[in-house]
């Protein structure tokens, strides 16, 4: 079986969020396609709490190249997918290295200035949306870019879908306690709308501590590090899924929300243009609260149009076909 290395930071492998879910999904798809995905991450100068002073973000990746290369060479790997731009220099050691970014040098994102120099040496990438493909060409001149979405789990989306369980006043938000995710807005919405039941789901246990700095209203329920099964169960019960982030490279929970037939409220930033179904509504800070309330009052329990669109565009089947075509060309070199 052909080996492909997947290089991610340690914290990305340990949290119950997008990067780890992507890694597991890619590993399963690879197995079906006859490709062994080998997880590779540095152990030195990393932290279970995002970053250590002096080693944050891409700087931390640079001081771990020896460890990463040792793992790659010991496994006799010559094709690598890396998910953070700090590992862009892998192309100096491995001809076949490709960036699959979980982040992007956008001003809304922490550390974007540090990312930019690494993107100037990227020559090949897989991205999740057409928007990112255009941005890679426009800002960094990278033309060899393949678009493959992170597919949602179709089995879970079918198993846990039950419109009779929808709670009409339940609003769901999934994210991190980070400024660009705007958890403060969600708390303020809950404060102003005490008739709504607002669930805020965080991907890591570390946010249990950081959320203590907020005055959390009684109608907010905080959840941490849920399994995929727990996420889909909760997603099924919500009427509205709301994202208020400043920027996303893909926004996996939004695609899952569509797949579960949720009424979706999202940012109007063009990075969310792929979330474009009949009952998905774009807004901003000026009208989000009203949009969320309007979405909650829609007479339908779920949107079959949103669900159909998600299955056609973002399912694991779509992801698998994308990697089948990509591996067929890439792995022959």
C-alpha cells in the first residue's frame, strides 16, 4: 500500500475539531483507495494549549523540521500533505509535498502576517473551496490548486436526522473561544433573547477554562469536546445553526448543518459562498440577531433543500471521488 504522510501540529491531532476529523476521514478514504495515510506531528516545543511563548504558529513548525523529517524518512514516505504553511519548506526535502490549509493568511486570522512568507514558496495545494483557489492564485500566484471539500459523515447525517426532535427555539453555534469566531456576539444574542435556548459547542476541553472569563447567560448551554455522534444528535435537535466567524477556510459545521436540514445563518463574507442553499441566509453584525430570530420563526422544521444541496456538494462520497482523482495523478510521480 502506498504511504502518504499527513503532517499536522500536535494540537490539531488532539482536539475534537475540523483538522482531526479531516485526518480521520482522509485516513478512512485512503484505505479504501489503497493509500495508507500516516499521521506525523512534532512533539517538541508544542503545547496542549495552542502555542508556547517563542514557538507560536509557524515559528514553532520551523524548529521541528528535524523531528518531522525523521518520522517521514523512517516510514520511507516520499509523498506528504501538510496542513500548516510553516511546513512549506518540506518541498526542499520532498519533491511531492502539497499544502492542504486549515488556515489562510487573511487579516481576520491570528498570525496571518507570519503565514504570508511561507505561502510565497507554496507551489501545489489542495483547498476546500473555489474561493480559496482564487485567493491562492490572486495573492500568491499558486496555480496548481485542486478543490476537494472535507466531506461530512453521510452515515451520521442519515442516522441522526429526525425532524420530529427539532426544538423550535434552539439555536446552535460551534466554534472556539477566539476573537475571530465572535463568541461574545453569541452571548450577547442570548442575553437579548432570553426566550431562546442557545447551545455553544467548543472543540477542546481547554475552552472550559477560558470561557470562565465571560458572564454566561442562563439560557446558554456550553458543551466541550463532543464526539461526532454527540454533535449530530445536538445538531438534529436545533432549529437554527448560526456561524458568525470573520473568516473560514471551509466551515465544516456549516456543511454538517446543511446536511441535517438546519436553517442556516452565516456571514456574508465571500469565503462562505459555497454555503449557498435555499434556507441559508447571509448577514453581519448589524442584522444577525434579527436574522437568527427570523430563521427560528420559519414554519418548517427542517429544510430538505439544504439537505439535498449538502449531500450533492459536501458528502464523504464527493470527498472520496476528489481524492481518487488527485491520488491517481499525484502518486505516479
